[in-house]
């Protein structure tokens, strides 16, 4: 499987790296507030990512993800989370229950913390039962900013 990497940046947000094998996304990493070179400009998926960060609605539902590494529960978490509509949030416990494992909120949180498909599996839409929750090394303010793009205020 030949994997092609595309690097890009979005002014005011950060820089990303998109890895694909043919049309399947193997991984997508986005470093918020990172400096990067504005390349990948003619890549259709990068254009869509930039539009998303600019506030346009895109659920990326048509983007095929390589999930061969995932356990059945992790796959269910990814599939379930991809169905959470723009502008809505779920708690870690609700996500776990919707994915078929009530009581597995911590496992849902661990899955989100290790998310290798930024924006395609929208973990920014998962919140704590007592507030906004974390957002890894990017931080809570980035999570608030992503949710604000979708009309959510927490």
C-alpha cells in the first residue's frame, strides 16, 4: 500500500498532514497554531478542510477512513461520532452508549484522545458530563473555537 502525504496550512489555525492510500485516508494530523507552508492548495480534500475551518458546513461523511487497526468498539465509536450532526454535542458517556457500550465513557475518552482523523472523526463534538472537557494538546480554547464555528457555545 503506497501512502502519499500532503502537507498544508491554514492561516490563523495551524498546519496539517494528510496521509492517503489512493482515496482512503490513513491518518490526518492537525497541529493548531503551528506554522506551516501553504502547499497542498490544489488537493480537493485540503480545500474542503480549509473551507471547514473557515466556517463552511462539511460532515466529511464521504471521506473513507482506514480503520483496519480499530477494534469493533473503536470502529463503532468512529462511525457513531461521524453521525453527530454539526452544531450538536454528546458526552463521552452518551457516545459510548450510542456506540453500544453504556458505561464505557473512559474508553470513549481514550479513543477521542488518540483520534488520528482530525475533523473526519469530530471529537471536538464530545464533551464532559460536567463541562467542555479536554481537547488533547490543542487545548480547550481550540475546542471552543471549533464548536463556535458550528454555532455551539460552552
